């Protein structure tokens, strides 16, 4: 598993029939080759490139580790509907990584990513709501949250998703 798969979840690069030029160097962990290709794609408004560059910044791979830059690039990609970046931005805001803690905004991004099928976002959102119930009702109802969490539990029970934070949801 490559480093970005561990960040975004397995299969981070399986969304394209014809992958972008930056995919092969990233899969080889050749960050020196990947970073200029990512930057060129980012200049063309490629949201996935923005999200991947943010991940590299968060992890310090090929670029200096910079949580603030990572959070800013996750936000750029999230605003362009890149679901893994929406989840990552929500996690950054929930944990104060590269930005001040803002649980309400974190819940917004985690809910959006969860509605789009990002199971990690649902896990984190469920755990966040368990710790801070004031986030419920701002961007989603309790029923909407329960529906997402039940979807996750069903998938975990069917062994289609490996549990990570799900124990905090029970």
C-alpha cells in the first residue's frame, strides 16, 4: 500500500480509466517527479491534484511538512467537490491540524463526504457527534446522522469496511 492510499484509503488512484500524469510517480513514491506534475495540474484547477498535494504537505513527502498549507489545499479541493479532501478537511478542523479547531465546520465537511460515501468521514463524524452533540442540527439532523452511522455499521458487520474508529460509535 502506498503512502497516499493510507492517507486517503485504499484505491485512491482507481477513479480514472486514463490516470493523470502525476499518478504513476506517486505510486512509485517518486515525489520529486510527482510534485511538479501535481503543481501543473493544480494550476488547471485539478481538485484531486490539490488534495494529493495537500496530503503530501501534511505528511512531508516531497515537500516540507506544513499542516497549514495542507489544510488550505484540502479546503481548495473540498470546495471543488473532491470527496477525500472534504473528509480530510473535516478531520483537520476537528483536530486542529493546520487550522483552529472548528467542530461545526468540521461536521459540515465530514457530513458532505459521508453523504458521498466516504466511510472514514462517517466514522469520524459519529465519534465527533458522540463527544460534542452541539454539532447535530447545524448542518444535518440527528436522523440524517443516524442513517449514515447505521450505513457504516451495516458495512462493518458485512466485513466490507475495516473498522477503525467504529468502536467509538457504539
